[in-house]
């Protein structure tokens, strides 16, 4: 599918998109890093790994009041979903997890969709997050099973899949996607999309990130990913997962308005909104508002979470 003539692919994906979604609605999600840096994992793309020397300043878990202040501000600015990320290898029982549960309860009470990404977890953690009001858990496959080993050695693809199973068993929505531009082949992209589409149930949301090249990480000198390749991946994700929210995630600062417009046409219907991702910059609010206005896009209201 990824090899098809681009415009045929976009045309078909746009048709499927329009059957299942309102094409004028693009959801806006805001990210916040709640625990930053000093991560024991060795993900080659990540500025937060303790193994690489980057400009990221480490910060312990931040307090609940700060998080809720940021969530309120995000809602005010037009976001309907708030996603909190921690640079942890995995969730551990204890005071810090209790604090995260408190954050989840607080954001859910603001009537926003609430998502966290905390690394690996087990059934009990997933169940407690669900009870706290979590909408979705983000845990990316990042790439194909065979290319994964080139990028991360401190955990396996199967570890990732096991965490996703715990999330599904707790009847939380799965947010799961990947990163383009790490040196993977088109076959790797295809394999990742096939694995995502084979999850049962399929992910509620699929972030398509383009690598943000951070000095000090092993992938800092990768060539830029071709924006048309991003469009292809979005289109195939839309065709394979017609009901999912396809999120045009990290890397939008490096894309033109025209390339983003093609992604929205091909079925992307969510973006990260706000001037920071976790540790790196995202487009400025005014630029995004201008883009939405030029394209005639509205903003999704809060929608009930799908299991
Ligand atoms: N530590 C947790 C984990 O890895 O599951 C959660 C946070 S981690 C930063 C969340 C996701 O951000 C990663 O799975 C990866 O897909 C994405 N990410 C991290 N660094 C990135 C970069 N430089 N460019 C694009 N995406 C990135
Ligand atoms: C996802 O797929 N992308 C987001 C979110 N899930 C957590 C993270 C992007 C991080 C980009 C690099 C940074 O800002 O640190
Ligand atoms: Fe740690 Fe997550 Fe970054 Fe990997 S992606 S180094 S697990 S914060």
C-alpha cells in the first residue's frame, strides 16, 4: 500500500476518512512532561535517556497543582485532551504512582480526555489508572519488530506488546504509534502499520511522529524524513484503521503548511497543540490557529472515549 501512487492513496484514504469522521474536525491535545530526563532506557531517539548528553534538564515528578494549572490553561486555549509523559522505564507502586493517579483524577474532573505515557506497566497499574478516570494509555511500538533492536536494547518488542495487552485488558483505550525518520525502510514502516492494525481492538489513537533530531542523541544526524512519506504513512494508517484518531504528532515544526494539509486530507485528525511537546518545541499557537483557519478546520469537542 505504501508503494501506491501517492495521489491514488490520498484519494482513497480521504474517502475512508470522510465515511467515518467529520473531515473539518481535528482534535487538539496538549502534552506535559511530568517527570523529565534521567531515564535508564537507551531509546536512540530520545533526549531524556540518561545515556546521552543533551540539553534536557532533569526534573523530578512535578506537583499535582502545577499539572492541573497547565491542564486548565490547555483547555482554555482549546485543547480537549491532555497527555502527561514521564521519563520512566516502567510504573512502580508507591507515592509517585499515587501522585500520578491524583493528576489523572484532577484532569478527568476538568472534563478533558486524559492520557498518560509512563513506560511499561502491569494489569494492576492499568486497572488503577482506569479507576482514576484515564481515557487512554500511550505506549508506542515506535517501529517494526526487526528495526526495533537497532533503536532500543533495554527492552523488547514483546515487552511493549505485553504492556499494551494490560492496557486493553483494563478496558482503557490504547494510544499507539511510531516514529518516522530513524533510518527505517519503507518495509519497516509497513510492518509497524500492520502490527498496529492487528491489535484487537485497534488503537483508539495512532500518533505518527517524525523524528525530532536532538543534539547529543545517536540519531541527531539522521537525514530529514520526506514529507510525502509522512503523508503516505498517514494515508495507510487511515485505510487500515478507519475508526482511529490518526495524530500528526512530533515533527510538525519541520513541515510546511501544505504538507500538513495533505496529511489532514489523507486522514490525520488530531495534533499536539501547545508550544512544547515534552522537551522540544512544537509550532506556536498562533501559527496553528492560522493554519486551522486557512484550512477551514474546526476543533473537536470532547468526545466519549471508545474502549
Ligand atoms: N518513557 C515512556 C515510554 O517511552 O514509553 C513515555 C515517554 S516517551 C518520551 C513517549 C514517546 O515519545 C516515545 O515512545 C516516542 O515514540 C516519542 N518520542 C520520544 N522522543 C522523540 C523524538 N526525539 N522524536 C519523535 N518522537 C519521540
Ligand atoms: C507520542 O507519540 N509523541 C509524544 C507523546 N506520544 C508522548 C512525545 C513526543 C516527544 C518528542 C520529543 C520531546 O519533546 O521530548
Ligand atoms: Fe525513557 Fe521513554 Fe525516552 Fe525511552 S522514550 S529514553 S523510555 S523517556
